[in-house]
C-alpha cells in the first residue's frame, strides 16, 4: 500500500487465540521466563490465579497488522506507546485493530491508534504507533511471453498433509516456487524448507479454512507475494469419520461441502486473474468412493461428488482464459488422513487391488504435478485421473 492510498479513518485488524505454546515460544525467544507467565502452579498462588501472557506477546501482533495490512510491505514502524489495561490469558482471543489518525505528507508517515480487545470486547492494551511508508519502484506489467521466463509459482492449499507435502516437494524439485498453506501443523513444511538451497522458494502461510476469514487470509498472503500463479492445487481435507446413516446430521455434510466445494470454488474465483496471467493449471482431489461408495461415508462421498461437478464446470467456464481445471481420484491412500481406518479394511483394499497395495502419497502427487504443470499437460482439462492401482477401470 502506497502513502497516497492511505486515508484517515482507515482500519485493519488481526485476530489470534493465545495458546500455551505461544507463551512458551515467546519465553524461549526472549528469555523472559517469569514464572507468572510460564508456570501454572506458581500463577495459581498469585492474585491472577492463572498464567498471564507476556504483555509484549499480545502487543507483537500490532507488528502483524502494520507489517502485513496497514500499510503492509515496506512499513517502517519507528514509534509505539503502550498501556496494558487487562491481563491476557491462555485461551483468550485477541483482536488487534489499527486506525489511521494522522498523515504527515512531508515525511510520508502515518500515526495509528492501536487497540487490542479480548473476546469479551474489553480493551486489554492501547497505544499509538508511528509508521513511515518506504516507497518502492513499480514494475510494469509483463506480457505472457515475458512471464514465461520468470519462475513458476504454485499455491498448495493443505500443503502440510501427506499428499500436500509430497506435492510441494515434487513441485519444488520441478523448479517451482511454492506458497504452502497449512492450518495447524507446519513442522513438515519447515523441515522441507530447511533442506532447500534457496529457502525463499517455499513461502509458508497459515489459515483456518473453517473460520469466517479463512479464504481472505490466504488471499492476503498470496497477494503480498505475487500477482500471478502457474498452479493452484487444493489438497485440504477435514477428518473423515465413519457415521451410520441414522446418526448423520446435516452439519456432517456441511463441513465436508464447505471444505471440498465452497473453499475450492472461492479460491479459484478470487484468484482467477492470477491464474489467467499464466494460463495455469488447477487441480482438485476427488475420490474413488464416488464410483464405488463405502458404507457410512455419505457425507464425504456427497461432497466429493459435488467437487467433481465443480471441476468439470470450472473447466468449461475458465477455458476461455486458458485456465485448465482437472482432478485426481485416489483410492484409499496410505496417509495420516486414513490412519484411523481399521487395518482389516486396508488389507482387504490392497488385496482387491490388481497392483496389490494401497496408493502412496508419491503416486498421487506425481499425477497432481503432471496436471498442475501446463508445460506437460497443456491440452488436458475437465479430466479425472484415477490413482487406484486398477480397482476401477474405464
């Protein structure tokens, strides 16, 4: 955001729920291991009764608002006043709001009101910040031919899962730069990034897709890094519980439909311009259970069937933009998502498979990478590749 784009009264916010892990990491990083913060037994003997988060832990999210939203990249935060009004504890959800109070045209700096509320709408921290906006040179928009000479960029949603992590690895091996999304566990992505000679080729972003702002968080992060995408791969999935038909609630269907249909639709729609600039590949994951339904999975199979319909519809609607939309349809795969499946079912599935084993993440990832890369599959759209070892043949 440039200085001229900012106006008095403009606001931005971030929301975060404080966890015990947050406090431990902050204490480890800063060395502030005051027992009021890190020792629940000690805190219980004080007037606070429970652990209190470091004041600067909450205040550090002011930096998040300034550095990523208002004004965002190029912000130089040079002054901050703070008043801590109420304690913040583990489990509290804080909302950090910044509002532009003044503009200094000579210095191209702004003054912000910074206020932090808890989930009860109580102010816990107040203060004012001063921020200078560092100008940057605008680059003229490149033509399609010029863009072909720049690194390929892929967004992987659900990049921390068994399939998503393998797709990320293979795309990096193929020379892509990757924006890898995760919800709660980024360990695998961090380990993968640590193996790279150029760690900046893997950007890691977090978003809870079940939250109201889940999609917006991804879009904000993508837009900070790039305005073009060569591939969008959606591998995110909720848990898949086996539920008897009479025990199913519509809420069981709703969560599956949200994460398998609504979110893929919204991301593709909101990122259409990014994808069109590179004549990109979009890849979704359906399931063999559409063709061979499993018992007690009506909620999951219904959502995946709708995703297959969305895949074909988007392939038709986006063909004029040269955006290809395809799917892969794996059988039961040997991943953490299926870790709770009874061993008997896995053995029976492998026995019924002509190739006599379950699908591995590597098997599925190879097909996804093929469909995502327009240089390899540029004339394929609206197609589904079955990864099932021969269980279903057409």
